[in-house]
C-alpha cells in the first residue's frame, strides 16, 4: 500500500510538473513569475493542511481546505503548510508531508492543476497585476 501511494504521489508530481512545463513552453500562454521564499516571510494567503487529512479523504469525506480558485496580485505570497502524514498536490505545486511551500508571484498568469485538498479536485491560481 505504501508503494502504491508513493507511486501515485510521484505520478501526480510529474503530471503537475509537465503541465507547468507545457505552459511555460507555450509562447501564447501567460507566464506567471514565481519566486520561492523562506518560511519566515509574511504570507498574504496562509493555508494549513491538518494532520489526518489523508485519512479523512480515504474515508470519503469532502475536503475543502483551499478554494478551488484563488486570485492573487503580483507581489503577494501564498503559504501552504502540510501537517498531514502524506503529501498533497495543490494545482501545480506538491507539498510533501511535514513540508511548507511559500511562493511569491512576480508576473501575471494562470496556474491550474489537480488538487487533493479540494472536493472539486482542481485548484486554479490567477495572478493579476496590482491595480
């Protein structure tokens, strides 16, 4: 069972990476700028995946930890802390068990992909210019 979960996690991570790569290679596609940050940076959007989330999903519970769609402004930062014992896919991002993803955005664009912590199964992040 652990081997199956690991294989699924790797497959999901690769799929998300390929989707991001295809977006970045497409000259017509918007290219949101990304800037990885330290965990100590203030986050404009802060989400926590609680311990036991994977078990709740396995039990058939609907999980909506993040919204299905989120709009952020260039210069803003999102942080996703995964306190669960398994990794989760959030759009184009993979957040491993016990890890924290902190991401700032430097250019407008749209990132979309599978999401294991929203009942729709999809997370779309739109990055827009500041007004």
